[in-house]
């Protein structure tokens, strides 16, 4: 009976667009219940003995320790808020900052100081050049860098994508991004997305005139030892503990 729901759910979800681990969350209660019943039944059998106690005990202990380690993500200030505070302390008002259309962008301006939960603060782009060049003055002068729609896939030729990238970089002195699209483009097909993939590589290599000056990241931690989960599936970590980078221009062009 317990297996019915996981089988039905995965039969349906597996035939849809469900590449991310978050779509498997509905399976967790069923798996936890199944594990509990299997463990209890195994322990009840006289012949199971020491092996059952060791296996079930190890499962319970490691689950508890991982939950304890993961709570470190919530015991510390969120990396996005750490970045927001650092920006206020180190970047003058009205500075020109390039941001990507991501919910993980650090709160800036009224998004941080007077949050309206009915307002969308993300500088979303669009399929046209005008939509991809939004600006907003809100403590800082923010510029959209639209890797979400405008630069995605093969909608425009590579030359136009490069011209857009160069024009946006020429407008700013700072770049603030998180790892949402950096990782996203690492897994997209190369030919259609080669220009953006190269942009990220050149940015981190310091070839675009910007240097990385600060990185913010909170990891799960146990007994003072951080557990590096950078290689975990993207949506496992970027909703509640993404990485945020701040770049500053050190030369023109």
C-alpha cells in the first residue's frame, strides 16, 4: 500500500518536465513512512539480530546528524542579507550595479529597507532589446542583465548577444550576481548558449575588467565543520543557501 503513491506519482511526474529535485519532495513522506515500517518489521524479527540494529540505527543517526547540520543554514544570516549589508557598508549610493533577473539577487534599496510583499522587485527582462535594458534607481542605479530570456538559447545571433553584453557592462561599475544562472548555463547545450557561457568564464577569469571582491555562502555545518554541497543538484541549495558574488570594475573595456 505504501508503494502505491510513489509509483503513481513517479509514473506521472516522470513523464513531465521534472528535472529538478524539488519535484521529488512529495515522495519524501511516503519514503520516510516506508523506511519506518521496514525498519520496525526488520527489528521485530528474531533472526535479524545485530545486523538489523546496526543498519536501522545507522539510518536514524545519519538522518538526525544531517538534519542537525542543515539547520546551520538557518542559524546564520542568509547569504543574500549578508551581501546586502556589505553593499550598504562598502558601495556608495547611486553606484551603477548590474543585476540578473533572479529571486536570489540580494535585497537592495526599498527591497531591503521597506519591503512590500505585494511588489515584484526583480528586474525581469524580455524577448526584445528594450525589455532587456531595464533600469531602476532605488538607493543604487540598477541595470538589468537579462540572461533569463533575452540571451537564452538561439533567439538572437551571437553577434547581437555579444553587443548586448558589452553595452550592459559599459554602463556599470559593479556586478552583483548569484549562482542561479551561472550553474544553469553550465548545463545548457553549448552551441546555442556559448556566448553566455563564455561571458561567465571571462567574468570570473577577470578578462572583462571586473574583479571579484566578495563572496557570500552559508553551508550546512556539523560540530564546526562545513559540509560543502556545491556539487548538489541546483535547486537543492539555491533557494535557501545560494552563493552571491560581488564584482568591481578595475579597468575600462
